[in-house]
């Protein structure tokens, strides 16, 4: 009897491991198509937004930590924003390099730029809060210290705040600009077929799991109401998204608000990034799981359940992998078990679904990022590299988030910004 129960649980686990990513993939594709049909297809080209008259003033906040290599280019793009009334505030968060000198020199050249120096490193959340308290305007457009802001981004984002007073945040559409390595090229496709598609689907079905920390505009009064960004979480962008939505505010995704960013191009850098993201997701689950018992928070239940099932799927894949490895050593004990990384049954369906998702995403994003079709070939590597890293990061992240002390300050860790051009020669 016990053996029958164990076999039943095992087959259930195998079915869940196979069908869950398939189900989510088709759900994302359906949601993305709905978003495109109802909203995206009616927009003019990204470079020609419908300008608002009058246009409310905007404050661009740029927290910087050890950004001497990127700060000048980032600020130059921000200062060239095609918008009638804006200011730029750069927050030097206790940088140990020449960031302070670069910012002060630029501030002398550009009257629209103000610079704030924090005496020591406080973390991105505190840097953003310092900038928001000094900002003159109600709308805060926040970008990272290595991001190149599209000239029309503010117009596309501000329209949501003007049209609906319940909108607290609008996140933009990050595009990868370092594409000379395999990891860089695969991430170009990932941000379309995974990140962009999920955000489209989530907006179609309800709420966003997270805004993009690299480009999001906020309503300052809403940020003030929820207590600003939390300084004790590793992903302040995920945390602020949930705080706003739990308070009843609306959070939106604007595909036309573009920003060009640098991403890791080493396995170590990629692992550190994905571990931080996964830990932030786990912290959200731990802090907000009780919302499943609150009917007033039912608009967030789908996101919590998806987060929970994704966690269970990752640990399920770990168990299946362990049993598979054991079957290689003791086949008589465990019986024949196929590899979870290269499934024998249904592998064609999984591959076809994966390629269909990539193709659909590239078709949607081709209006924002020319030449995406050339990147399609490289996406064949996504399941082999990124699935494995993301699964391992999720497995490692949950106990890490569980042990994280509430109130423990989350400070900057200088990210891998990709291979520098001079290093490629």
C-alpha cells in the first residue's frame, strides 16, 4: 500500500514538473496577446508619443554607487530627455571611486542637475528615499546609474498618471545593450520572451509581480503613503510593488518607455544577480503569504500562488534530479528514470512551446528593438543555461530569505556590467 502511494506521488511530481512550465508558457502567451490586442497595437510608434498639454513636471532620480565608468553617459541621456519640465537628481550613495567628482563636474555644467552626496553607503532604497524627499515634483522617474534613458520615455509614462489618479507606478521596458557574448545575446531574448511577456500577461490578468528597478516612474504621494522603499530587502523594486498594490494602488507596464541597460556576461555575475532576484521573491512570499487568508487582498492571490508553485517546481526538479542521479548509480533500487534536463517524453512539445514563445515575443518587441530576429538562434541556449541557474538560485534563495533578519540593511553590491569593449579585443 505504501509503495502504491509513493508511486502515485512520484508520478504526480513528474507530471507537475512537466506540465507546470507548459501551462505557464501558454498562459503568458495568451495574456501577452490580450495585452497587445487591447492596448499595445493602438499606440503610435515609440518615438512619436502623444504629448500631453500641459505636461506635469517630472523629477528623474538616479542613485549611483561606484559608477564612475557609467555615470556621465547615463546623466547625459537623462538630461537630453525630450520633456518640457523636468529636473535630474543624482544621489551618490557613498561611492568609493571617482563618482562624486564626475557628478559634481556635471552639475556645474547643467543647471537642471542636482547632486546629493550621502556620507556613507546606505543602499539603493535609502538613496531613492533621499532623492524623493528632495525632489520638487510629484512624479519621480527612477533609473539606475548605468541606464540610458530614451528621450521619449517620460511622455509615455506620465500619461498613465494623468489619465488615472489611482496609478502609483509605471514601469518601463528595459532593453539589453551589451550583446557581444553568448550570455548577453541570450538575455536579449530573455527580456523579450520572459520578462516582457510576463509583464504583459500579468497586466492582462490583474497585477504585476514587480516593477523594473532600472526604470519606473512613481507618484510621490503614493510612495509616501506606503512608507517609501524598504531598506531591509535585497530587491527594493519587488517590495515597493507589493506595498503599493496591497495598499490599493494600481501599477502599470508601459512597453514604449525604453531604457538601455547593461547585464552580466559572466556566469558568476549572472548567478549573483539571479540569486538576489530569487531572494527578493522569496522575501515577498514570506512577508505577504498571510494575504492568502485575507479576502480583501484577493487581487494578489494569483501572484502569490504562482510564486508558491514556482518554488515547489524548483524543489521538485531538485528531487527528480537527485533520484535520476541515484538511478544511475543504483538502477535496480530506483528503476529507470529519464533525465529531468533532457526529457525523453514530451521533449518535442516542450521545445516547440519554447520556440513559439520566443517567436511571439520577438514579433511583439520588434517595434522597440530592431534586429531581434537575428537573436532568435541564440535562444536555443536559454533552457540549458538560464533554467538551470534560475532553478538553483530559487532553491538557494528561500532558506537565505528565511534567515534574513528583518531590519538588516540591504546595501549595494557592485554588479557585473558585462565585458568592457577594451577587454574584447
